[in-house]
C-alpha cells in the first residue's frame, strides 16, 4: 500500500496517553493540576518582579524573562494534550503540528540561551563585583535578553522549516504526545533529511558550547566564593547561584537524556516519561526552585497574595 506524502497529510495522530477512558480522564486532571501550578508559580514570579522595586535588578529581570518563557513552553504542549485526553482524540492538524513544533523549539532554545546569560550575570556579580554596574547596566541586560529571544526564533525557524519541507511517506502517526523533531523525522522518506541533520548538528554544537560556558562560569564562581573570608558572604553568594544551577541541571539533564539516550533502552513508555520531564517539569518546578531560598521573593509573594485575598473579599 502506498503511504501518503506530505502534500496529502492534513493531520497527524499523536501518541495516546492511556488505553482506557478512566486513565485518560486521570491524565487530564493530572495535567490540569500541573498546568495550573505552572501558571500560578510563573505568574506570581512575574508579578513579584514587576511590582517590587527591590527586584528591579539584572538577576530578577532575567528571572522575569525565564518565567515568561516557562509559561510559553508549557502552554505549547499541555493544553493540546489535555484536550485530546478530555475529548478522547489523538488528532492535531498539519498546521497545528508545525506551529506546536515551532513554538516549543522557540521557547526551549530561548530558555537555554537565557540560562547561559544568567550564568554570566552571576559570574560578573561574584567574580567582578566592581564592574557589575558597568557590564550589567539596563541597556546591556535588555540587549542580552533580546539576543536570547532572537536566538530562539532563529533556531526554531530553521528547524521547523527544514523539518516540514521533507517529504513524509511513513504515515502520519507521531509517537509522542506533542510534535517534536525526532518523531517527525521518523515519518520522512529514508535518507532525505540531510539539511535537517546539518541544522541539528549545528544546534547541538551550539547547545554544547553554552553548556561549556555555564560550567566554566560556575567553576570560576565557586573558586571565587571559596576564597571569600566571610562565611556570611559565601552563604549569600551560594544562595544566589544554587537556584540557577539547579534549574540548569534540570533542563540540561532531562534534555540531554531525551535526545542522547542509547536506542537500546528506548521504549514508548520511557520516551513519554522523559519527554514529560524535559518539556513540562522545568516550567512547573522553576518557580518553586527560585522562590524556596529567596527571602525577598517570598516576602513579595506574601504581599501579592494578601493583596489579592483582600481584593477578593472587599
């Protein structure tokens, strides 16, 4: 039987999350809880940074951008998965799949670029404190944030265009709960994705370069912190770095394992769990990680929540 090509495909079929109706509804409520938690957490972080003048610093400016990227990332994948689970369907339109791939790559790429910039911010703050005001002024911060968002757009545009320009002759079943490059490539005609391989190699090389930059920055940061004579100074320096390092570790470890794990241990269930970890977990956990050890954010969040409760009751 002749398989359909890309010109005849009007929709794709995503991976069903469960076989029974009860489990589908369970997945819907689970995803809804995670999504609402991510919206609440990142929304509160954004509100706190915007409202409290004490948080109008480069570190919190980048944290605000990170929260916005997390909101966009989780909103690209989970709502469609929830809708499919609720209405017992697997379908996503061709255009919807391309849009989902574009926005997911955009938010993930921009977030990784921003995490690299945030490591540079911490490096300058701890290793070059006398030059911090000059190197990290408002103009420099805005330029770096814009560069991170722009890098996300460029990377996403290149990969989405090259992926969906391929002839698809292996059906329309995507073995994932959202559209991602490896699963789309499996549907393409054998040996026809040289250009996407080139873009993928470039993207991986750039990502590895960012990872090396982050590691080198933190090696110098920890060396500088350990040389500090004051225990209070060391504690304060570590408290500003550890949340960022935890977020970087979460994003990098789940993403690398998702794309670089050996084929011998690959299975549909494992692929699904890993994809949930790298596409959903960071967006939901980042606000918790950043607010746990930050007294200023916790104090501001309490004030925001108190004001909200008073407004509702009045």
